[in-house]
C-alpha cells in the first residue's frame, strides 16, 4: 500500500501517540498537527497546516486506517484514532516499529530499539529484529524493507514500505548541525534543517517535553468541551 507523505506522517503519529500519551488518545486535530510537526524524532521536519492533516485523515479513513471519533454528551471536538492494528492485524510492538520507521526514515535495529523500547508493552516477547522480519515478510505487500549497509557502516538499515522508500533515507544521528545553503535540500519549513542530537539524553528530554505539550493541548480541548456542555462557553 503506497500512502502519500502526509498520510504516512499522520498515521505514524497516531500510532506513536497512542503508546506515548494514552491519556490524551484519540487525538484532536490540534494535537495531531503538533505531533506531525514536532521537531524531534522526525525526518524530515514538516510544517503541516490543518487542511493538510484533514486531507490525510480523510484519505486514511477511506482505506480503513483511521476512524473518526465524533463528539458526544455536549462535546464539540472530533478526535481521531488509527485502525492500523485492525486493518493489518499487527501487534503493538510491530506497530511501534513501523511508526518509528515511518516517522524517522531509514534506521538500524539499534536506532529503532532506542526509540521504541520505553513504549513497548511489558509483555512484549519479540525482539526488534523479529518484528522487522515479520513486517518484511508480510504478504502480498511487505510493510518494511531492508535497505542494506551504507559505505563505512556495520549494520543494515531498514525503512517503512507504506510510502516512498529511498536508499538515501537515513537517520544521521551524529551529524553536527550546520547552516542550510542554497544547494541543500530543504528538510523543514522556511529552510529549517532538522536538529540532530549528539546527546541522547537531551534528545529524549525534548521528546518528553513535546509529548507533554501535546497532552496539555488535548486536555485544554477536553476542558473546552466540558465548559460548553455546562453552558459556560
């Protein structure tokens, strides 16, 4: 199944946030847009507006990968949840591996493991290697593909196979940040080059702060619904 770039980003963000901030899931449009546009753990960094996210949601709904959760009991905000587990019959661990690949591009097993290990269910028995092999063996279409090694690297990289796949799509986690030039491919809005983190602790801290921001936005939406239901809006 070939999804567009916004569709891949929206679907993967929903999968990630279901595990990372379950108390705020399903997500509102505002929280989902923030999840798509966050600056860490994303490659490339994007700047989607509401219209782009809504169009991707409609397309994903049409192929059975997203469900709209309409407001009830006086609420005003529609929320969104993925149904990739139902559509593709995937367990939680494989969903997280797929989302990590879709959000970040080509990665080694070690890189994938470092990004999802805190989100995995405590009873998860499969290793990341086994999950990748299972995703790659899917029939009739694989959901992940092995990219092989790049020159000077020891380990193979993997990529999600639900959208466009490029053998140049790698996660350069140890690259020093630099200025964008006119000859560079723009990787983010307004010429912003995605930040790379040498300090893994700093990267994880920023990710936690962004998850907290998304959770707070979802809670604000909930408070607005309760106020409207009570006639205070």
